[in-house]
C-alpha cells in the first residue's frame, strides 16, 4: 500500500450537503483509498518498486488533490491499494476503496454493483499475434484464442464469435503475461485484450519484433473510475474534478506522459471535446 499526502491548496470549492457519505468518511478518517490494477499497463500497473503507475493512477492523483481542496484538508492521506480483475469491484462495493483507478469498462451489468465517473478513456478490443499470422478476426475460426479471464474482453470475444457464427477455442489466463507467454510458446494462436494494454505489452516486450497487432477493433469501450453506488455527491465531486482536468488540458498531458509516442485516437480526441463542462 502506497501512501501519498495531499496538502490543501486554495481554490474554488463545491458546496457539499450533509448526506455525502463517502466524503464524510474521508473527513473522519483523513484517508482516501484508491484501488489500482497491477497488470493493465499502460492504463494501470505496478512498478518493480511497488508504486502504482499508468494513466488512471495519474488521473486519480489529480482527483485526490481536488478532493483535498474541496474538503479543505491540510494533509489528506491517499492510500493506493493493489486490486485484481476478480476483486476490484467487490472492494468498491464493500467500501474497501473509494475509487477504482484502473482499466474499468463502464457497463450496465457492472453498474448493478458500482457506479462510474464520467469517462476517462476510450479503448477497444484488438488482436496480438506472432508476426506473419493472418491478422483479421475472420481468420480466427478454428483457432485457439487467449484472453484474460473475468474481463469484458472475454465477454466481447465470445459474443463476437457467436455473432459471426464462428467456432474457436477460447483459453482464459490469470494474467496478460501468462497469455503472451502461451502465444510465444505457440500454445495459442492469438491473444485478445484492450488495444492500450496490448500496446503496452507490445512495446515493452524484448520480443516485440516477433509480434503484430491488428488495426481492427472489435469493440469501443468507455472506461471510468468506479465508485460506490448511491453517493451522488461524491460522484459529482469526482466528475467536477475530471471536467476541470479536461478543460485545462491536464488529461491530454497525462495521456502523453503515460503513453509516450502514441497519439490519441479519434474516440479519445472526441472525448476531449464532449467531456462535461465545468459550469
């Protein structure tokens, strides 16, 4: 667990009613608990030192500073808590973490258990293969296809196969590294994941020259910060902070820092334009 301290900075404040339960708890404990995925680079991952890194944790640092400003807390302590794909939403629903700062696609089924902020990222399912392999989804019939288990990507892959009337063996893995290793060992023919995650795996691998990533996107997925259901005031504060980050250009700077050398796609550029306005 990594701890950060947010000193109070003077600025504009949002009026808060007495019913803001998450904010009341933060004020009472002096702590803000931020969950982060350890294995979803470049959106959210853990460095060898144990520190969180990636696009979403950087966004949450700025949101945490906004929360400290609004609550006028001189030394709000932010705790980064590692979570995984299986327990991340349970930890939000149970109150173990206040915000999930990871690669979390906004879906209606997930919103039965947690709420989401305004979108912070737009992603989509892509295909990673060994160089020279047929690179389209239509070529996946009869193949062994790898995917991280318990993710929307697994659901998207299975739905895409069903919609196309294609038969293929879907092999699930507990981590992206395990899936890539299986592909390198020719145990599977392709690996499916969010395009951003595949880009991180692709560019950071010492075997990148052996891989190819498809330009084809199977899905368009909006991602947000997950938070507890039924707390409109906390969500309003988070969304207000995000709106200010969009308006002042910070979100674009975070993207450039977290994913260097990559230009935001059309969907991300549209998100910069249609993000909620501050006023």
